[in-house]
C-alpha cells in the first residue's frame, strides 16, 4: 500500500487558520465518515468537541513529534469505515499541548491517523513511514510550502511512499532512558543497573554514538573473578565502564524489517540490540518488545 491509498479522499486540509491545537483536531474529526455519514461515536457536536479536547491534551489517543514542525496524532473511533490518514496544514503554527512538555512546542503539519480498531497495529506500520517523510527535508518543506489540498497531493514522491506490509524495528522500539560514558566508574554503572532493574546499559560517546554495551553478564564476569581475594564491594570500587563493556555491538536501524531483526536476536543469542538513527542511539529492540509487537492482542495475523 502507498500513502496515496491510505490518505482519505477528502483528507487534506490546507492553510487552515486556527488558534489552537484543539481546533485543528476538531476540523479533522468533522471530516470523518462512517460510510453512511459521520461515525456515531463522534456524530454529536458536543461529543466531537470533547473528543478533540481530549486528544489535544493527550488523554485520548497517541501524539508523537516527528520534527520541529510536524506531529502525528492517532485515535481509535468505532464506526469509522476503515483506517485512514488525514493531513492538516496550518497557516500559522499552534502549540501542541498533549506531549507532556513543560513548555509546549508548536507544529504546522499534523498527520492524523484514525482506525476503527487496533490503532496500535495500524500505527506500527504507518508511523515509521510518516516519520521518514517528516525527516526528509525536501518532502517536508514541500508539504509545508503547499497552498492547497491539490498542491499537497502533488508534492513529488509523497503519495508514492510505500507502507510496508510487515512491521519494522521502530514498531518495537524501546526508547533509551539511561546511558553511561566510557569514564563512568563501574560502581555507578552497577548502582544504576540495580536501582533501575536494567539488564543492560549502553556506553556512548560525546555524540551519543554507541561505543559498547554492558550487560548484567558482563558486570558479573568482571566482578566475580576479582572477588575471589576480597569482597564484591571491593571488586566494584575500581575500574571504569570501558573496562567491562562489550565493544563488538551490532546495531540496527528503525526501518529494518522486524522479523529479520528477530532472527538476528535468536541466531546471536542476545536479549536486545541497540537501535540507531544517523549514528545516534535512540533505543533498543528486545526479545520482549518483538514478541509483544508481532503477537500482541492488537496485532492482525492475516
């Protein structure tokens, strides 16, 4: 399937003049169809307004930022004829309030994905594609410069972008929360892993590039031999992260097929693999996240 097939027939709103993120979402909801008219779930104007307000404040659906100017909003609405993409292009940026930021950022381009059910399954396939569009300077800037729905649809390459049938790594991405540096004392690394119940922690450089990884096995393999003549505490008091990290680390990108990466996890007998974007560590894909993504309750197995 291509983006052009997923984009609703009347699904482009261009150069909207609005004051709030809630107004944008209300316009997008008003354009939905349930086949014989608006979906019953949002047919009532007051209900629709509340739905838009809940989406705007992050209490319903999903919000993800793809670029300084671009966000994705996803929601599940019973009665929608089928999953579809709608696009809103604003004349002036609005504050996106539902991201949980202390100081809300703004956006001018909103990708709106709606599904009658299994939203997570739809987003798992579509979100990485929309993120790639937003990250491609020529595509993003051409979309932002469009002055009408027709111009949006005519942006070269936009409608032809393929949506993969299968899942990609980004669908099972576990964002990186903790990292250490080569000069981090081993004692601090062990405290972090114990307190946060981490099975592994990445070792990164100044640009957040992956230099190595420290697993619980690496830590014990370093400590136990050194504790034979003393205590584990004494063994942990000396040394740096670079002394115990595994330096041979295979990284994957967020656009690789998830099934291929699952096979690598099994063949290499590892629990997780770092995920990088343009060389920078952005998270991990683990056996657990792969299993939940491929075989979770919201997944279609057609």
